[in-house]
């Protein structure tokens, strides 16, 4: 690649990184308004990790001519992301002590794009599992949708399965496809469509379950005119508002499954101490029903949650809907 012309009167800051002191290639990245990064690397190491680098250094291109550790050849990679290339080369050169233990979702997306370009996804897979796992609990943060692209392109089947389940159950806002694909065109739109369809369906089922939870109280007693029953129904909806689950559609969207369960424990139940009707506790319909109301509701919600699982990466790539034990790396 030709050397770019520096148009800035002030030379950029230069970051020198030696990954192999006998390296025969120096990658130059950045510059022109950005810090200039110079990576001294071994062409042999990189050709083992990437068929693209193998072609660059071993198949007659200018970058592969007259390589020598005594006079390393400078290769300009100004279009590549400097920090991502540094991390990739650190991994390829087994500089584990220098590889960052955590990455932001944006940096991991840039690294994924770079590995896609140089066809060396397998080189970073062990590290990418660690990085992606750290990001899984942050699916509510802006831009976290990029983890979909990352897990898909880096072929992380368990991360992809867990992520797609988490986005359905714990994501408050809509999954933005433009953000999710990280500016690339390799993430199928159907994945985000399926997630959004399941999110909407789950929310409505949760709303219906909470509404239907009080229905037996309204329909199952001839004593609905009694104060205690009216009080129970009123207290039920008031409690939902008090724990921030009302309006219901907004409430179930705002909180994760575990948070919803905790809030249901706060719902007020009628008991014989606060019942004001003329019936004894054994015959008061409100007392007898309210004791099991929250338990029944939680069991119903638990069943709803268990009906939604993640998307299988292998099925998604193959366009299948059913589990194949010979192909699917995650059982579902």
C-alpha cells in the first residue's frame, strides 16, 4: 500500500508497539489527525492466523517483497482501526499479558469487523467469549445491540443463545437493527424481527396474566358486593401502581423477570386481620382467595418466561427452525 501524504503541519503522536523484536514487518495505522500507531510484527505469525495476510506476504504482492528483520518493511493500513489491530496482533503473537481483559461493545464490534476483513475469527474466539460474556448483563445500555452482530460474526453459539433470550426478556427499549448490524450487512434482519416479535408477545402475555390474576375474585363470588372483595380488587391495582408496574405494558417492559417477581411479592393481600366483612376468615371469599393470588400469578408468569428461550446460532445460519443434534452447538 502506498504511503499516504501527511497534510497536517504538526506530525501526529506516534505509538510504537514491538510485538516481535525480530519482526520483519511494521504496520502503520492512524495518522492524519490521529495518533500514528506502528506495530512491529512477524509476517510468519500473521500468515498462520489469517489467509488474507498469507496472501499479502506470500503471493507476490509488494508487501511481501524483500522481507527482513534487519530492515522491516512498512505496510500502511490507514483504513484499519488502530486499537483493534493492536489487540489482534497481540493475540496472534501470544502477548497475553498485554491483551485487555475487558472491551467496550464498540471496540469489540470494531475488532469483529477487522477479524471479518482478515478472515481470522478463530484466532480471537477464546478471548471473544470472555469479552462478550462480560457484556451480556449490559443489554439495557445504549448500543448494546451490537453484541448481536459480534456473537453472530464471531460464531459464539452460547453467547448468541443467551443474548437473544436476554434481549427478549430484559430489554426495555426496541432493538435497533441499524445499531445491531454495526454498519455491516452480515446480520440477517430476521434475527432482530424474531426478537422484537417475541418481546411484544411476551409483554402482552405478562399483562394478560396480571389482569387475569384478579379475575377469579371478580367472577367466583356471590359476595362481590361486600366491602372486603371491593377492597381487595382496589388494593390489587393500587399495589401494582405502588411498585411501578402500572400502566402494565410500560411496567413489564421496564423491568427484568427477576425484578417483576420481586415486585409481585409486594402486592397487598387481604387477611383475617384486615378484613372488615361480617364473614369469618374460613368463609370470607376475599381472604381465601388472596392467600393464593400472588403465588398463582407468579407460577403463571414463570411458565410464560420458560416458554421463551434464545435463538440457536446454527439454526439461524442454516435457516432451520428445529434442533439438529449433529449440527446445533447449543441444545434447545
